[in-house]
C-alpha cells in the first residue's frame, strides 16, 4: 500500500528536524578549535575590526593561503548576530543543510521522493560529512558550492534543457572557486555528459549548439570576478609590495604550484581509497554490493548513474595525482556517491546480511563508548593521562567526559534493543545520539583546552589587566582568545627571530610580558623566572616576565632545529 501524503510529509519533516538537531547541536557552546577554525575566525574578526575585507590579515601579516569567501561569511554573520561563537559556525551549518537539500531534491527528481530521502539520510550520517559540517573549515562551504553546481548541471543535462539551472550551476562553480581553488572541479561533470551525448545515451544532452550554452561560462567568469577583479585591481594600483606578494601567492603558489609541487601532506596515490572506506561509513559499507549493481545499470545506458559516478571517478583521479593529499580534499565527491547509491538502498536494506551488519555496527559503537567511559571513570590509566597531558583536562573534566561516554553507550544499547527489527534506524539513532551528546556535553568540557581560552584567560589573570602581552611562536587561537590587544611579531617569521623581536619589544617599556610556546624557549631566558601558563592543543605555553632575558637571544643549532621542527608542523591544509 503506497504511503499517504501525511506519511510522506512526516518522513520529510523527520529528516529535516533530525538534520537540524544533529548538525546544529552545540551551536554557541564553543570557541574555534584547531585545525584551521581559529585561523579563519581570527581573519574574519580582523576584517570587522579593520574594515579591510579585500586583503585579509593574520596578525600583522597578510593571509594569502585561501580566498576570503568563508571569512567574509563569518564576518557578515557576526555583523548580524554580534556573537562570534554563533557566527563562525553558521556558514558550515547552512552549507551542510544546503548540500543535503541538493542531494534530496536531485534524488526525488531523478528517481522518487523515497530515493531522495535515502540519499539525504546516507549523506547526513556519513562520518566525514557530519564531522566536517560541525566544524568551521572551508570544506563544508566548498562542498556545498560544488554540489549546487552539480545540481544545476544535472537539472539541465538530465532533466532539461533548463538554461536557468545551467547558468546557476556554472555560477556556483565560480563561487566554489573563490572559496577554495578546486571549486571548478564541478565542471568535470561535462566530460561524461559529452561522452554520453555523443554515444547517444538516452536522457542526456549537452545542447552545445544552442547560443545559451555560453551563459554558463559567462556566469562562471562573473562569479570569480566578484573577488578576483577588485583584488587584482587594488594590488596593481597600489605601490605596496605586500599586496602584490599576496596576489602572486594566492593566484599561483597556493593553486597551480600547490597542486603540481605539493610541499606538505604527502601521501601515496591510493590514499583516498582508504579515506573512502574509513570515513564514508556507514554508506560505504554498501559499496561491495553496489559496485556490481552500478555496473548493470551502466550497461543499460542509464545516464542517471553514469554522470555522478563518472564525476566521482574523475575527482578521485584529480586529487590522487599530486603528492599532497588530505582526507577533506575528496569530501565534495561524497554527495554524488550517496546520490548514486540511494536507489539501491531500499533493496539492499531488506537483505538479512545488511540488517545484521548494521545492527552489529550499532552494538559495537555502544560497547566502545561504554568501555571508554568505564576506563575513563577510574581517573587514571593511559587514556586519562593522555587527556591530562595533551588536552589539559583536570579531574572534573575527566569525570564529566566519562559520564558522557557512558551515557552515549547506554543510549546506543537502548537503540539496539528498541530497533532490533529495524537495523538502519538503530544505527542512525545511535549516531544521532553520539553527535548530539558530544556537541552539547563534550564541547563545554573540551573548550577551554581545545580553544586556548583557558590558557589565555589564565595568562591574562596572572599578568594583570594593565600589562601588555606579546606572543612568540603563537597559534591563531592565542591571538583570538587573548583578553587584550596582544602584540605579535609575525606568524611565518622564524621562531628564533620572533623571540629576538619579542625580547627587544619587552625591554622598551615596563609591564610587558611574553607568552612563548615551549619549543621556542632559548637559553637566554632564565628558567627560574618563567612560569607555565598552561597546556592547550598538545602544546605547553610559558609566561616570560619583564627582565627574564639574561642576555642576547641567539639560538644554538639545537634550539634552532627544535624550533624549525615545531614551526614545520603547522595545522594548515
């Protein structure tokens, strides 16, 4: 018996309420955490404070590693809400919801309403998607723009011609490009579409002979020009060498050179195969059975499968070529994988082995959390010691964390018992409990240590409200969380040079303190006078009072090597 309209509406509302709960839980409960979040939030805050939204700054230096789209949105949301804890996460939340809508609506239009919801459920609980959607990094935003571009192109190529969506798809690809340079990979969708069209596959047409075809490339150029034209015009019109260096770095070194001559995150060519198997679960669990089913549909010349699957393969090849690889690079391909998988899920989930696999996964998760909570509740052992030494958690935080893990484990066990005949519901309910509990309870527990708020608040209290503070070998979270206008001596400047500048600055006036990362300490500082400010993000931070420098700070070979090694491990992508 087909579902009634009320049942269909109920299913749709259940999904969107769950999505908002899972992705939005914890909004406003934490500060930016590394990696990357403090960097972008700091740049956005400096945009608001300086009024310079075209050339972003990180401290006293220009920040040219990424285009400013994410930082623009964070600064704009702060102008609306006046709260950085809300503003810095809103772009990711809205982008994730937009990505889910694109996948759900495409599934509905290409197949059925039920398939659209299956695609959206699969994407919502794919680990990489949920994990990244709850972080304020660039990847959720660029994934949305790429998925929106795919949506527009597929609406035209498979359901068209629809020149409005064709144009919007290209425009979205342009916005993705000024969010992160790889946003243009959405246009790779045209390659399998062209091949299918030339080979006479049903349903797919490129319509290249229509003059309106060129509205797409024009829309792409317009979108890219929203940032590129004013930035280049100002950089070329001024006599400031730092502006020209910014332009050259972001247009050439951070794009073409980074792709062709990667200088970090080196991984083997097969790296992303492991990423998909590990970080795209639970939907990736179905891949062994989906692959032959996809092959059968491709042999039937079904372009609804060809285009998203071929695009996924092209993206995989594109990111596997350079030596530098990070797991998030492949995330934009995840929505298309879930879209192509969704029509198969109703049949797969009815099989006994699938029910057993999903129920076992939910049960295993519950057991792992129960075991972790039991181990942590003792307050000693390797896990507790590691959290204390690397995360700076005190006994109260460990106790609260233990209860959180036990509660998650108990929730998971309850879901397994309650939904034992509906294994998919058991696993999704367990995962929902994990994300909500970690967000609502875990964020406050970890925030002071993970965001450096605790270290900076303690440092501010120790030096008093009237003292000046300088930062040496600092991270973005230190400047972001400082309770006063802290002074920095450059971010990319070598740490030994930062220390020399800091000591010279400190000697110019009384009441000046330095906050120094442990790896940058040198023999010129009297170890009997410096004080441990605290631990955050696996780093120890020391307060250097006035007069603690006993002589010129000239790093020895060993000190310089240690500092260079520490500075080389930047939390950058």
